[in-house]
């Protein structure tokens, strides 16, 4: 297990812990370098950065941008690392991505009401610190805490994925825009958890080529969403496409998902770690 974690969430988006709490938790688990990467949002970074500084824990600014990509408008996530968090174009771009989450949440609640689940909008909001960050994860927590479904994973399978009764398609950022905002703010763009996308070889290669054309430089090889087979597969892809490799737990909440913050697999030796690329961007 390595102790570098460049992908996890706080309650500024769909994580359960405050930014300071998640950074303290990473430090307790002996992380040596961290980046907080909330969805489409920089609101947790100041608190996370100052907590990391007080602990002497090296820190990178981070974000996870939601993208709709390709002819089927598939959702793809792009992590940004080591950017200037004050960059106006990045901030405006992320604001535009967040817009629409509340309307989507009302539609999700209306669909859930049709299958007998009432009060889901208010229920999900009760788990959300920041109304414009309302996400499927908050609906999932509401359905679990109200005793309707046994765990978050099962909620997604039964209600919140394409074709299921609470799923509402959403239009996120364009790939070139999201990568452009991150790179324009001096950061490095990373394809998040590639093993999670339902894409064959041709589409995966097309995604990587478009990502590189837009200025993207890295891909997550070690991820809380990856099996060991995925990790080795994407290590080879990183090598073939000359991409830097990243590592992240994708931690959201204690007991939810399979990885704790600060717990990532060691990158295979063929990888070039993205933290070498980012050495000059680390804030302590
Ligand atoms: P949203 O941005 O509102 O579409 O919500 C996406 C979030 O839902 C992701 O960032 C994950 O935290 C969570 N998520 C997506 N798919 C699953 C799944 N199958 N099981 C658990 N959580 C998931
Ligand atoms: Mn999430
Ligand atoms: Mn993601
Ligand atoms: Mn994530």
C-alpha cells in the first residue's frame, strides 16, 4: 500500500467528512502527499490546504470535473491537480458545470415518487452541505438511511444508473473545456478511474487521444475503483500513450466504498508517477 492519495472527496461535494476531517484522517493513515478532489468544486480547498499545512502534510489543489463525452454523451471524470485555485476561467467553468444539479435532483425525486419513494428531494438534501452540489450519492445515502435499501452500491444498481427509475441523464462539460480549464490554470489533467467506463478498446483509445489533444497528461492507474487487473491494464496503456500515472482512493465516507483515504496500491514500476511531474506544484 502506498500513502500518496490524489483523489478523494469532502462534504463540499458528495463526501461525508469536512475538508479538515478528511485531511486529518489521511494524515492519521500516514499519507505523504494528498489532493482533495471534490466534484466540480473548489470550495473545500482552503480548509483542506490549511489543515494539511498545520500537519506538515504535502498538498496539491485538486478537483474532479464531470464531462459528457462521445456520441453517446457518456459521463467521464477528469481530475485536475496542482492548479491555481484562484484562476477565474477555471472557477467560471466549474460554476457552469454545477448549474443544473438542483433541477436534475427535482426530476430524480419526481421519478422516484412514481415508483413509490416520496420525499426524496428533501431527504437527499438533508445529507448535502451545499445545495448546488446535490448528487446521486446524496440520494443513495437517503435511501439507505431511511431503511429502504441495504447499501449505497445497491441503490445505484436498482435506482440511479441508466435505465433505472431514478436516473436522469445530465449534460456535463465538454472534454476539451474541462481539460482546458485545468491546464489553463497551470494544472495537470488526469483521466479518472478509466476502468469504470463501459468502453471497449477503440473508444478508450479515442478518449485518450482527444484528452491528449486537449492538453491532458495523466491517467489514474491505481484507483479505489480498479481491480488489480485494471491497474496493470492501465499501467500498460499509460506507458503506450506516454501518460503520467496517478493514484487515488476515491474515498467518500467511512464504511462506504472499498478504500479508505490514504490507502492506494503501489504503482507498477513501468509507471511514471504524476507526482514527479507535479513536484513544483506541491504546497506544504
Ligand atoms: P453525480 O455526479 O450526481 O452523477 O453522482 C456521481 C457520484 O455517484 C460519483 O462521484 C460516485 O461518488 C457515485 N457513484 C456513481 N456510481 C456509483 C456506484 N455504482 N456505486 C456507488 N457510488 C457510485
Ligand atoms: Mn462522488
Ligand atoms: Mn469519479
Ligand atoms: Mn471521485
